[in-house]
């Protein structure tokens, strides 16, 4: 790469603040404008309140069905004309082209002086394109207002000039001004090489799409935490009038119904996680005993067959549970037809007794063979000379296991144990969802399932968000706590 | 196992206690292995036996067909599998699941390979920050409902893309690829750079071919994960039954059946006729379950050789 041969002039170095500041404002504005395209609250194309609230600028530009799916009669009766919607989509696409040009310009601004200067041409052209798009959106808006007045349906069509419109006007102006400033303050000298970019920025730009995807799907949900502070109902709005502060947080401790629910699900959660932690030595026992068998073929067969359940979904585990334990499953038909027990018609899945134990057994059935693999690999990695030396000293196999194998596996086990303690509140919901029924509802509902039930099932968005936030924060605290313990004891971090 | 070579000294002095212990261990493992495998076998024989015999609970250990006297004799039939053609909505869910498995896995593998390679580049601007930015998402999530609201905001509800786009960035797999690439001798890459190859070309021509083993590992685990996916379908596809995944569809079938089963055991309200058809419906559900297990069993032999590699690499964290 040329970068390694000849140092390239980069944006960040050798520049006066007067040049740097507009450039940074420009980059940040371009990034925000780029993200805003996918952000429904600032959709400039929502020129009627009947346009889907969940549609972003991007969706408005590309999906006719999404923006019109809640219009129904308005569209059928042409109170909003089809040509307006088509024009709106075109306008949004033009606006997006402008934003995209600015974003490309922002990327190029990380290059050397010549590249930066060339790159600024894009936003200087792109910002006016954004302007054209915005003008067209405004025109659609006036046309919708006019048409709605003509048919006398202004009250139904509800034309608005959305907040997002102003936001994008602001972005377009800001991008244009800063790009012009950057363009005219950047002097390209004759001795500047051709367009080039320092490798560190080039690598960063290559990474950028991955970073953005991660941001959108893993970090942006945190923005949803705002629902915890509002009296939000699905389909409604959030604003100053339904801001409730920490009411929902307080309800975790004040509201009797919520408190009793929480105590119940926390009991289930902690008991089931606790049982899991108490039996977390099982995979070690599995691995140690398996290693004692001298036939490697037997070892391989056992390992192969006991790992299969790990790879089927919980729904399939439930299907298997039905075919073994239900009214006409294996147990009952075996009792009736082979053991000749009369009246064996119990549906074991409908019995709520010992639910915690049953869930533990299903989890063990599914996971123990798989969890043992890491220990089996660990045993294979133990120095064989240790065993030979111990045997010379007269140790029998049990002493070998106790003094060599088990200590050899302890570091791995400690990591697993600390991780499971950190995840004590998260036992997932799939297993409990599939096994849940009217009988065992009270004892099977764990925290994750509870959040699903109240959030998605009963649409109590704020309450379920509050529970989710608390769970996330406790989880992170536990993780860092476990990590701290691990650092203190083993001098090694687990994350 | 590498114990093989050291087994001989142990072999010399085996006491009676050792023999009893060995036999006990072998019996223990045989029982557990049986418990792990028998349900699959039982499910299978129930789908390939005569449905009347299944209904009356005669099929316990071997597949049976009726002979002329109506008694069960050993034999198999595949009519249930053919009958699946008529099961409502099953076809679309199979198509959706196959599509998401192929597309989702391919995109995830490419993204992991690309990101895993780039994060090994010390020269990248703020490399360690961005690496942590990706990795930290493994340990922290905003919660189910905020996640759902976010997907709603992104227009990814009732949308097939919701199955493949969010899964593209898989931090754990990025760590696996990164660790693997770091074990490739740096000289290979350097020589290509000296020959004038750029980052993309080095990735395509040097890194990708060399990291096939780890990519195969994450591909196969990713594919199984996609095939088994249930939760995203359940949460996001409320208004689009045609986009349900196979597991979601199976879940619906299973539940409609267990409700009928509950009604039955409480007595009398359902006629014999309905009971029989319910049980045939149950046979169909067994068959659908079998259909969703079979692909996993088919790739399973290929997966096995990646197990230890995948897990060990996971233990060597980034």
C-alpha cells in the first residue's frame, strides 16, 4: 500500500482549527442525516397524520404499501390522491440521493487534501438536491391540503408539515454551509499527490457498515427506554402531556398487583437458575466419567448421540415431550399395552407438580452432552505426564481424577460458573413459553417470559420496559461483579 | 481421545473394583444415550406406522403395519409424509425457513469474515474502541420490548428482511474469525501486500481461502440457529402468517392439538369421530416435527468435526 511507503496528508493533521471545525460539523451532520433517514420520528415525508407513524424516510421512499396501510378509505375514496403519493415517494427518493451524496462526501473528507476538496463537491451538489426533494415534499403537502379542502375532508386527511421536514431543511442548510466553508478553506497545492486516504481511515470506512448495523440493532433499542417514562399506549404518542417520570419504576414497589407478580416470577427465575447452577457440575462428571471408558469408539458414539438434543429447538423438544408424555404418548401406551396397567391416561404435561424439576431435567437432557464437550476437550489437553507420574507414585484412578483431572478443569468451570451467575436473571423465554399451560402458569413464568406476556401480550409497554431496564442493569452489574471476582481470584477477566 | 497411548499402564493393574466401576459407568452412559435418542426414534416410528395402530398405542418399539387380520406386523409406510402436501400453510413456512437459513447464514458468514479480518488491522482508526463496541453487545441488551419497538421503528415487522438483516452482525462469530485469522502467519499477508494487493484483495485471495475451516464452523452453527428460529417469527410477524417460520408453524400445530387433548381427558365432550381425527392430526404433527428434525440430523455428521474447534476457539476470547 502506498500509505506505508509515503505518508499521506490527512484531514486530522496539519490543519488550522478554522478548517477543522466546519469539517467536523459537516461530518457529524452528514452522519446524523444519514441515520435520520431510517428514523421514523423525523420522517419529513409524513405529510398527513394518516401516513404510517412507523414509516421512516427510507420506508416512505421505497414502500408504497407501508405508507398507505393505515389509510383505507382515504385512499379508496381518493381523498389523498394516488399521484400525490407517487410524487411523495419520488420526492423522498430525491431527498435520500442528496443525503447519500453528503454521506459519501463525509467519507471522502477523511482523505488527503485533494480527496477532501473533491469530496466536498458532492455535498455542494447534494445539499441542493436535498432542497429539491424537500420542495417537492412541500408541494405534495400543499396539494394534499388543497385537495382535502376541495373534497371537504381536511379533518379526516389531517395534513401536517412534519417536524422532520424542518429537521431536514436544517440539515440541508447546515451541510451546504459547512461543505462550502470546507471547500474554500481547503487549498490543494500542486505538489499534492493524487486522491488518496490514510490507511487508518480507509480501514475505518470499510468497517463502518458493520458498525452501523451493530448500532442500529444493538444500541438503538436503548432509545426505546424512553417509553418507561411515559404513559404510552400502542398507537398513541409520547410527549410532555403524558410524561410520568419514575411512576412506572415506583410501581415495581408500590403497585400490589405488580409486586406480587414480580415476587412470583422472581421466585421462579431464581429457583430455576439456582437449580441450573447447582447442577452445573454435571457436564464435568459427564466428561470425567466418559474419559474413564477405555473404548474410544464407545466414547465417540456416546458423545455423538448425546449432543443431538442440543441442536433441536425448544419447540421440537416440546413436540418430543408431547409424543412421550401426553395422554396418548409413549409412557401411557407403554403402560397400557405392555405393562397392562388399566386407565393409564395421564397427561403428564398438564400436571403442575415439580415443574421446576421437570424444566431442569429438560434443560439437562438438551444441554449436558453439549456442555460436556468443552470439558472433554479440556481433559484431552491435560499433560499425560502428570498421570504417569501420579501412577508411579501409586495413585489409583480416583486419586488421579481428584488430584489431576478435576483441578485441570477448574479454570474452565469457574468461567462457566461466573457466567451463569451473571446470567441468573436471564433464562430465556423459549423453553418456558412452549411448556407453559393453564395448569403450570404460576410456577413456570420466569422474568423473560413475564416481560413477553405483559409487553407483547398485554401491550403494557411502559411497565415491561421498566422491568426490562431493571433486568438489563442488574445483569450488567452482576457481569462486572463476576468479572471483578474472576480478576481478583484468577487474575484473568472473563469478558 | 489422546488417552489412548496412556491406557496401558492403567490396564495392567485393574482391580475388581475397577471392573465394577467401569461396568457401572458404561451402563450409566448407555441409559443416558438411550434416553437422548429414543424419543427421536419413537417419533420416527410413529410417523411411518399404520395410523390406526398408532392411535391405539400399539406402536411402541418397532414400526407396525396392519396385516389381513388387522394385527400389527413389522412394516413401514410413508403416506403421512405425502399427506403433508395438504397441510395448510406448511409449504410457505418451509420455503421461508429455507430462504432465511440460506440468505441469513450467507450474509452472517460474509459479514463475520469481513469484520473479523478488519478488526485484526492494528492500523484502523480507533480499532480497539470499535472492536469493543461490537463485542460489548454480547453482554448487554436493552430488553425485549425496546428491541421490539426498535424493529417496529425500522419497519422490520411483517417483513422478511427482519430474519436476515439483524443477524448479520454476530459479535461472537466475529471474535471466532478474528482469533483464527490472528493465528494465520502474518508473512502470507505481508507478501501479498508487497506484491501490491489492497485490503480487499488480500481478504479475498489470502484470508478467505485460509479461514475456510472457521467460516464453515460458524456457517453450520448459524444455519442450525436459523433453522431453529422461532422467537423472531413469534414476535415480529403477527400480521403475516405467510412469513411464519417452520418452528413457529409447528408450535401452532402443537398447541391446537394439546388443547384438544386437554378437552378429551376431561371427558365426553368430543365424539369418538373427533377423537380419531384429532389423533390423526397428532400423527401429522409428529410428521411435521420429524420434517423439521431431519435437516438437522442430516448436517449433524458434518457439524461434529467442528464442535471442539468452535468451542475451544470460543474459550480463547479476543
